[in-house]
C-alpha cells in the first residue's frame, strides 16, 4: 500500500451484477482521510452493495482499494483498520455486554477495553445484560460503544439507525459527534435519511440506480448549486436559465440550478444554497429526466 | 492462537447446552444411583463384581456418547446457518477474524471440544456413581469399581474414541457445515436430500449402488474400522481385562477409507470457508 496517498477508499470502475440486474455500474469515487462522507441514495440505489464491497463481504468487478487493501481477499486484515456497523440488528442476541467487550479485547488489536467501558458507563446498560433483553436503542448504544472503542482508520456506518425512533437516532449521532468525531476521523455513512446526517458531512456522494450522480464536498456545493424561490410572474424568466428541478410551494416555485449565472439569477429573487436534503430530492427526481 | 481460544470460548457462550446437556445426564444418573433400587445379589464372585463394574461404566459411557453424537450433529447443521439467519454474521465479519479461523473453530468445537466436555462429564459421573454404589451396596461390590487399571482403560478408551471419531466423521461434519453455510433454508433437508438424490441418480443412470454404499459405510462403518470386531470369535474380553486389545489403530490408520474420508473432509471444509467468505447473508 502507498502511505503517500491520503485516500482511504479508492474505487475505479466498481461494478456488481446480480444476474441481469446491475447494482453498481462502473462507479468511481475516493474517500480521503479526515472526511465524513455520506453515501446517499434511495432504497435499491446500490448503497448497500457498495458498502458490502468496501467491507469485503461480497464479490465485485473493477478496482477497489480500502486502506490500501483488496477488501474481499484481505477482509480479516482490513478489519484491523476498518470498523463498521451494518445494521442495528446484527449483535448476536445471546451475547452479554461484558462478553462482547471481552471478545473484542481478545481478538481485536485496536480495541481499547477501558474506552468501551467508559462509553458504556454513560448509558444505563448493565454489563451482565444480554443483547436480546435490550431495547433497539440500547442495542445501538452497545454497538456504537464497542465500535468507537476501536482505533480504526475508517469507520463505516451502513444505515446505522434504521428502525430506531427519533430519540434513539438523535442519541446515536450525538454520541458519534461528542465521543468520536474529530478532524482525524474518517467516516463513510450510508443512509436514505439525509436530514439526520447533513450536519456531520464534509462530502456527499449521491448514488442512483448504480451510478454516482453527484460527488462533491459540502463547501463546494455552494459554488455549484443554487436555488431560487420565484413568484409566478418571474417563473418563465427563471425557467430560461435552465433549472434542473422545480419544486412548487404555496405561492412560490423553487428552482434549482447547477453552475448558474448568479448575476442573472440575482434579479429574479433571493438566491440560497440548497440543503443537502433538498438537493438530494432535486437531483434524484430532476436528474432522472 | 488467542483468537482461536476466544472463538471457542464464544461457542460456549452461545451454546450453553454444551455443558447443560451433559450435566443434566450426570445429575439424572447420579440421582438414579442415589435413590434407585440397588440389588446386586446376582453378583456373587469377585470376578463377577469386577466385570459388573466395568460394564456399568461402559453403559454410562455409551449413554454419553449417544447424546453427544446427536448434539454434535445438530450443532454442525446449525452453526453457520444461525449466524446468517439472525444477521450476526455481519458483526463477526466486522472483526479481524478470518473465515478460515471462524470455520475451523466451529469444526474443532464439534469434533474435539464437545467430545472432551462429554468425556469430562462422563468421568466425573462414573466416579461419583462408583463411589455411591460402593457405599450403598457395601461389601457386595466393594472394590469392583476401584481398579486403577479399569480407570486408566476408561480414559484411554475415551481418548481413542475422540480421536478416531474425529478423523472418521470429518467428511460428515464438513458436509453438514457446508450445507449450513450454503442453504437459504431447510438445512437438515438439504443435508439429507443431496446424498439421497446422488444415490438414486447413480442407481437410476449407472445401475450402481456405490454412492449409497459409501455413504452407509461412512455412517455405520466406524466401529468395524477402529476396533477389532470379528463375527467369528465374538468374545468380549474379560473386564477389567484388556479393553485396549480391542483397539485397532493400525488397521484404522492404514485403511484407505480413513484417508479418503479425510481428503473429502478437507475439500468440503475449503468449500465451506469459501462460501462463508463470499456471502454474508441469507
């Protein structure tokens, strides 16, 4: 592996087919060190397939390097540097919390027991409890505590909060921000709930029908995309600037532009940078035309 | 090596039946020895009491062995299917543990660890029962259980059984694991149907029973391979005479069937590892 490059994930022509169905279609992307990347797409867009490939859980075509390794061939070594939470339901039901800590301390060279115990101490979970006796939210707390106690170079979260209520979802991301996230951490998150990760992200990857439809840092979005709310009278003038998506709201229509001529738009109304969530909807419904 | 230790230890956490089942048998047998009716008037001579002692220990041993075989079979069928069914395989695969280590740990659990647990349980049980019966029956059986020689032979028999069973049944265990790692449902059905279908196909299309015979031989041919069992002089040796004289390690280890089985077993285990490394879910 090359230590010189700061890319933790490099995918070139990443492709995955299930029979006739193409789940990933020659996908290219890079995840750099210190970034928090959201892989965002609707259900069935290929997010989970991409994750499975990155984590060495499935076969794929194309070139894929994760922390300098080939995921499928070197999964066990990969997992020294990469931690992941695939779904809330994956901790074994019969496992006790203290057993989980013991096991990880036994098999994982980067696992720090003291840190795990410290994180668990912030919750109301008893060490002798079995996973099956915990609520969904508590299971997630355990899994997150175990995962954050690993000194990983890359953390992958695949739909980590699916099936959780609002309080538990907030708790999950609060814990992640307060106890884990700093500028040295690299995280790849997949989700279809854009709003809840929007504030964390430094980069976004929109994926739709097996293709990356947008790959950008969040800072760069402001220079690339603009939205403008116009009244009915100015709609035609605004439309001539070729918006890629229109959204009707009471009394106004919001138009979305990519690489717009801001000086000409400015006369039509108030320009703002669309939120990631709005952009997601705009890009995936508008981009499909 | 420490990873392997933790993988085995985790099997004990998951399957509390490992020790619950043998200890239940122990408790039942000990209760029977404590409160059952003991009538040993048929045993009169010293030679008879020793033979009786040896026989009793043998019967207990067989009881443990039977339950162990059933349990191990169930464990093998379930071990790689359960982790896919509940999705926990995604947790195990998030750790730096190779699929090879994971599969081999489960194989070793079934073929070595579970038998050792039953061995220890049977040992403790027979010791306690021998003690209880000696006290209850008094002079009648006094001394019949307490031959160092008898004990030693019991240990040697268990160890010989554990090793030879592990070798002979390796392909069966590997087959069950392969299906457990592969099947999307009905693991037991697949495990039984595929060999049956292979047998029927061989008979229907090639008019040969060779597959069926091989499978039957693998399932029931163990005792004939590992022990001197001859129909002609079916004479049970005097107990606590020479049990080890029944062992046939030379014949067992030089039989081609033994090593063909080992080769098939290794091939099936390699397939199992490959399947587990490529498919995380059902």
